[in-house]
């Protein structure tokens, strides 16, 4: 008998119909002879609606109370899901994050899991019950307060449960068929990826692929959990995200997929004195604002001993970074700041890059042929990212996808999900 | 420094505006130099909406899961209320029933409080925080499961907290000005009662007065908690529900108030053999359906050795009682059943009845003068109840209210509450 952990997101349980559909799906897995543990998100837009209410009563809601509030969302969906399963004739029990032993630190709104002690879950499973756990939430032992893991927390809950319960697989149900070689809404011939390493998945997620959250993939990688990303609207096989054994040589395609991201802005610090320590000083200032710096490029020094430093941050972090830098202008000694939120980022990811040369040349050639200008370049061992104008990003994606032979024979089917 | 427990119902916190208004009110109490502990219900119709959802996904929702579901309602209101108070510059912390130490038995949906251990509340109060507690909910120590106290549970939560914390007073905020001598929507000259004993309040509540729940009044009576029933929409003094000290002689009016109730139906068991044990057998059958029998009348035996037994039950229990009796017809040996849901009940309550004779005669005379027929009569030490036709109940109420000199000088002001 296998133990399967399944995660259903908010769009899968958006209404009573969705909950009944998911209940049937869970029962099918049980009928097939598996033990089942489910992590479930809040219904549809519940979390956003609760957030709106919070901001109506308090301009800056207290983080402890905000977590107390938001965790009501999964409490509703998990109880409904458990009773729907019960009414299909199968034993089911719901558990909050705290009841499930999801122990976190005390950072409200962005808590990290420090321990998982699923004692009650294990005994419920042993008694033959299907276990439903509230995603996204945890509990701090010191303050005895309820915490939340931040956006995408339900994926992390599922993976953490799979690790703690030594599940055979962790199925992440979503409103698309799996992980694609590119966003199928932009690239019609995007292909579903059958298998991908967690390392590649991590790079794709970091580069903007929305289907899985980085933290969940990281957790799966660290704890050796195999993921199966698949649709809750059909029975198709989705994408397996696996962890190759140490020393295992896998026949990997050179390129796994291409991710794009329009959520970043570029800040250029113009006229920085080209002397040691200036760059470090600039990024210390930015780091203090908690802005999440992604790509960094330093241009060649000009004759006058000055250089320009450009970097990208999420648009939501942009203003804070600009303000912090402006306040320190005299200390750094730069001339001016430029802010550009009309950029797009494209990242080519593939473990096969390690052993294949010429990938970047081929990428630049494809973009050149499509008439697209490259503004920044950054690379990691298995990824090449470039920044272009935002309005050329879709063309860039299609050109690169085609140049690397990723196009499938048929158009991708995009399922109409009901939400995020 | 006094410790005041305040309870706000769903209609007081129906939306963001309501929550902000209640937050201000709580802060005023704090500013006046009091420690404040608040029990809050779910917002507006949240509980009913969650119940509807439950019935959409499961015809007979599992009681454990239903409690898990419904407790999300107070979790939302209490967190919003705490953050609203915080944003007014006062420390506030919300606690679930389980965090507040509200220990109950395991009867889901109708749990009884077995212990209150408000350790966390006490230390939060000692640290100067305003404490917000989820009404209606508790926790069973053996199953480690969440429970609910049933409808009106938030009143009981407030009273239980007041008892456990030895509060100076327990204020029950509602959408009317207090307890009235009669329903002011029916009797324009109904007067707000300034002070009433818990014993009288208990009889009024049992007889249909909606302003307070019986269980909460019982709990207050048993634990010596003084209640103040008042409006959350103004600062008027409401009604004090107090417990006279043992042996204390209070100058009590003969009649405290008149309650009416249209929620019951009358079942008549026709042609019951008039031999010992038959009545006991009938009510054993009815009791097995959990129907809540209120008034019972057995008519004089007919010459044929047969008698009729009539009793009232809530209309919602009527069908189950009828079915159970029909199934046992041959064992009981009755001739037929009559079901009548067009009845109304009027109850006159007053501790002064104990020492004043002639109250029932005066009641019957008033009804006779108003041309109203009495179908059933039942009395307790401080209450007389009569059953009339439903469509004459309002006339009966006005006649009795006037005959006992309860009419005030001015018309009662009925506040437009937003809900139940």
C-alpha cells in the first residue's frame, strides 16, 4: 500500500461543486488501494477577500491577527472537503496546521517550517481515515500562536507532509496539465514536460514559472520528495519532478524549458566611482530594504573612472530601493538613478547545459534573428537569463522556444482554471 | 480597576464598519480605566452561510467537521476586531475557544462547558492587552477536537469567561435597548425593564423572549454573574439581570414581563386508554426523538374510559414526534393523532407571583374581555403560560400587558438591527 500526499489549490476547491469533484478524486485514489493525506488551500479568492476585509478595518493589520484571520480560509475548505468525503462513505478527518504538527518559527506571514510532528495524522491514517490538512498554516511552540507560510504555502505544506510521512509521491493538483516548456498562453506549441529534475524546476520557478513555488521545490529537493504536478480537471499524467540519485547519469535534454517574468524592474546607478567596495556598499543599502535583488550587471568603466551598475528587483520592491539609495547618494557618490519598469526577463533552463557548449551563442543568435535587443545577461550553471524590452518578451519566448527545438507537434491545450 | 466582559453578537459586527464601531466602543471602556475581555460572534450571517455550504457538499455533514467549519466564523471576526483595536493604538490579542481554555464535553454542535482555564487570557490582561475571545466554541480534552456550544453559544462564552475571570459585570451587547416587558414590535407601550432577577429572566427566555439565551442565563445564575443587556448602537443603560443574595428580600413587581412564542405546535393523542402508565409510555416515545416537550395537558376522562393528551413541541420537532407515535399506535392503543401548528403561547412571568394571589384569575379575565379563547394552561412558581390561536396572540399580548399595568408612558423605540 502506497502513501500518497495530494495538494489541491484554491481554484480546484473554489465552490461546492469543486469540493465535491475533489472529494471524488481523493476517494478514487483511496479506492485504488492507497493511503491518502491531502493538503488543501482556501476556497477560490477567500484569502484575498479576507485580506481586503483586514485592510478595511486596519491600515496596517497586526501580523499575528492577520495570520489568525487568514487561517480561517483553509479551516473552511478542509472541513467541507472532509464532510464531502464522509458523505461518499469514506472516513475522513480534517486537521489544522497546529493539529497536524506543522511547527514553524514565529515569523507571521512568512513562517519557515522548523519541524513536522504528524502524530495525529499518522494514527488517523493507521485507522484507515483519509486525512485532510489545512495548507499554508503552522504553529509556533514558543508563542503558542498560529502562523502562515506565505503565498504558495499550501505547496510547501504538502511537500513537508510528504517528507515527514515518507510518502511515495506528492501530487500537486493545479489547473494546468503540468510543467510546460514555456507558458502555453504565449507559445502555442509549448510541450508538457514529462520529467524534470528538481534542480531544473527550481531554476524555472525562480525565473518566473508560476506552476510551482520555489520554497516547495527547494523543500522537495532537500528532503528527496518526488512531485507529480498534474491537473485536477482530468486524469492525464502530468510532470514528474524528481531528484536523481547521487552520481546517477540521466540522459537529459539540453534545455528543459524557458521561463519568462514581467514582474521585475531595472534600477541603474549611474556614475559610480570605480573603486573597490562601492558595489558592495550599494547592495548593502538595497539589502536593508529587504528588496529581492535578482540580476546584477556592471558596465565597463568609462575613461573618467566612473561605472554604471544595473540590477533588477521585483517592481513591488522598487520604490523602497530607490528611496534608500537616494538617501545615501552623497555617501556612495553616484551621479543619478534610473528606474525602468518596462523590462521582461527570459530564462533558458537545462541541466544538459553543463556538458553542452554553445547554448548561449545559440540563444543570442535566435534573439538577434528575431530582432530583439538584449539589455542584461546573467548565467548560472544550468540557466541563462536575458533582459529585453517588456513588449518584445513574447516574441523572444517564441523565437527561443522554436530555436531550441522545444515546439511540440500539436498546440498546447490551455485549461480554463477558475483562478490563481 | 474593574474587569468587564463584553459580548458582541453577529449583527453588531456584520461588516467592516460594524467592527470598527465595536472596536471604538471597546476602547472607550478601556479608556475609562477598565480591563476588558470580549466574546465575539461570527460576522452577520456567516454561520448560516457556512451551514448552507456544508449542506451543499454533504446531506448530513459530519458533526466534528461541521464544528471545525463553523468555528472559522468567529476566527474571522475576532481577528478583525483585534486588528481594528490595535490600529486605534491599544494592545489587543485574539484567542480561539481552545486557546482561551474553554473546555467542553465532546458533544459536537451542542457541547457543554466542563471547565474554563483562562490562563492565557489572564496573563494577556495582566500585560495590559484587551482580550478578544471567539464566542460559541470550545475544545474537548480527550478527543483534542474543536467543539461548538450551539446557537446562542457566544452569550454562554461571555458568561463563562465572566465567571472564570471573576469579572465585575458581563455586558451583553445586542441590537435592542435591553429586556422589555413585552415584544416592542407588538406592544407599542412596552417598557424597558431596568432590573430583573435571573430567575425571572430564565422564565422569560424559556417562554420565548429572544434577547438572551436560556443557557447563558442559567450559567450566570449558577455562577452569580451579573448581566447588563444593552444596545451596541447607543450608550443607554440597558437591563441589569442580577442574582439576589440568599435571603435578600427585594421589592419585586408582581409581573416582570410577558413573553410570546409562535414556534410551537400542539399534538393531541386522541382516545388514550385511561389506565396508569399510558402517559409515561407516550412521553417516553416522544423523548426518544429528542423532541423538546413544553406544555402538557391531559383532559378529563370520557365516560368510555378514554382520555386525550395534548402537548406542545417546537414545530421543527413535530414531524419526528408524530412518526414515532404512529409507529407505536398499536402498543399505546390510542385512536388518532391531531397536529396543530396554528397555536401561540403567552407567558406571564414575575417573582412577585409567589406572594400575590389572583394573578391567574386576572390573566384569564383580561383574555376573556379581549374575546380570546384559552386552549391550554400551565403554571410554574413564577410563571403562567396559556396557549391561544396563533392569530389572536398579538391581541392577547396587548390585552395582558395593559391589564397588568405594564404599559409605559411613551412608545418603545425599536432599533433597526441588521439581523438576528
